[in-house]
C-alpha cells in the first residue's frame, strides 16, 4: 500500500447498478450523473462504464466539468450541464457541444443570443421548479416563457426536467405533489421528452417519464430509506502504522478528548480528514480489524486516527495489518450515518492520497497511485 490507505473501485458493480436502475424504470432511459468528478471516483473512469451499458445521457454540474470530460466521450453522447451557464460562458459551451440546462429567463436569453451570433439553433434542456425552490424556472418565469414563445428563438429544447426534493422517502407526499405539478407543466410542452426522477425516484411505484437521472445509486449509496438494493462500489482499506499500550486515565489525541478507563491498546492509522474522513467521527466512528469493531478514540487528525484495539486479537495487530474503513462490515452509508452526514458527502470528499485500485468487469485489477 503506497499511501495511508487503498480505495478499491468495483466497476463491475457500477455497471450492475446502472443495469438495475435501467430495468426498474424501463421503458424509460437512464442517464448517468457524473458531477463532482464522478462522485469522487473519477468522471473519466465512470462515464465509459456507463456508456458501455448503453447510457447515452451524461450529466455534470458545471461547465468546467463538461470541458474536462468532453474529450473522453464518443460521438452520439449527450453531455448536459445541470447548473446552466454563468454569464460569458455561452460561446465556450457551444464550442464544446455541451447542452446547458436552462434554469432562468436570463439563461434562456443569453443562450438565444448565442444562437443568433452563431446563426444556428442550439440544443438545451429546460428545467422547471416544481417545489424544491432551487434550480429551475419559477412559476412566474415559466408563465412569461409560455406567453412569449419567441424567447426560445434559436433554441432547440431537447428535454423538460424537474427535480424531486424528497425522493429518498418514497412515501413523502411531496413526491406525489411534485409529480402532479410536473404533469401539469408537461402538458404545456407537448412532445418534449420528460425527466423527473433521480436514483431514489427510480424505485417509486409510478411512471418514470422518458429519462431518469441516476446518481448516488450508481455508486452504491442507498437511493432511499429502505434496504439498499445497490451493490457496493467502493471499499476503503488502511493499515496500522503504529501500536502502543497506554494506562488507564491516559488522554488520546488533540485536546485529549478521550481518556482511557482501562489499560488500552491503541492503533494509529495514517488516514485523516485530509483524506475525507470526517473530523466529527472522533469518539463515535469506528473501523474494523479481523472482524472486530475498533472504535475511533480521540479526535480525527489531518493525517491520522487512533483506534481502541484492546478487543482485537493480538495476532491481527502489527504494523501494516489491514484495517477496514468501508467494506463488508461497515458500509458507505453506515460510515456516513456515524458522521451525521450522507453518503454523497463521504464519496465526494474522498482524498487524493489514496492508492486507487480499479476492478473492471473482467475482474482484472488496475492500480493508480493517485486520484484520476
């Protein structure tokens, strides 16, 4: 292990998760969300796997992500920019061939003006707000657009989308309310393909329109608040750097926030918040060694954590001994729960110091010493 820990990315599991969502929402298509550098796993690694499974719609959040990914995409793939365009970036977006998601009349006006400059129609997605109060045309701007179709001069709408605020809770009445509003709005855009659901929405027992934007479920995170149907995509393993035995009453770590109540065996692991392990896991998270839970004691430091390994068999304790941070005994979602956060945040904060091992669908492993 070159660095403090090894991040294993199972691309076969990623492909299987895409297929599971695809089968759940058929005949709707499934697009892959690879924003935040493929949720921390590498957009240039993730996107080809999805494309190999038939994905033809790739979503990023900002234009810089589209710029980085576009050269790796084959022809025939639609690359969307979910946050739309900041002023002054329209020409660059058109040059890239990316498709902006237009969220306001201002964005629509600027994209229309760019089409006039180029003398050709430019593709776009229209996003409407159905209740999340985030991205998307609010009701008054939507009415203005519908009252004046000339606002779309030069723009070729490819898709009408909205976004569910509570998709991870299938029984939340907000989902039904938003779906109903989306239906009403969609009737005013006849013939335009529709997309509402994300990973959580894909498992709701209702229609899924024309396209589902799959995100966290692809990467193994729980898409809803029930049992997780997705296959784990990542494993995070570290190694013991140092062992010591300290007496009862000794303090551990910065601020001495933990004091032992007995003679205690302490293992120091060279992974910390600089690697994406949340600082708030101090004194409440855990790792696993030889199938035994080893609590994190003391604060999480920038480059290390300390574990109480008193109950771990001595034969499993030695410098270089394996330590599981995410794996069979502790899922991505469990680690996130312990940290008081969500799997999205854990994934997107994964550090650049991990040795990365890619497991392709063939089962052969490819190793990278730095993040892609």
